[in-house]
């Protein structure tokens, strides 16, 4: 149950931030940096690798990094030509491959 709630929280956070391109002011107040440096830090410091990637509003790139061994996860947002910012992190990450629910109303 706890793992499912954590996954739901991560999904909700991703949905909320997908449209939030980091501005210069936000970049100064968040943990932001060069994309290659952020990826290296997540890999070397936390054992996290990219698990998913998608495009958000205003062509932002939203990425989820996670360690399948430790369960830590981090969500980043990268603005076009801008910094990569850490926007959420947590524990108990798990990959889910769920089928769509059956929405047929019957015959």
C-alpha cells in the first residue's frame, strides 16, 4: 500500500510540474545546474538512472531518475536551453506496467 501511494504521489507531482518551465528566478532558488552534471550527480551520489522522459508544456523536458536497488527517485525539469532543476524526490520507487482498465459498459 505504501509503495502504491508513493507511486501515486510521484505521478501527481509529475503532472503538476510538467507545465512549469523553470524561470531564471526559480533556477536560482532551486537545485539547478547543467544537465550533464545533474545526471552525473544522480548516478554517482544516489545510483539513479533515467527511467522515463517526456515533454511538458513550453517544450520542457521532464525526466524521472530512480535506483531500482535502493528505491530512491528524482524528478527533473529542463527548460529549452536552460538549466536542469530538481523538482521532487523520494523513496520506494517501483516500475509499474498496468493495463488500461476495462471501460466497456457491457452488451
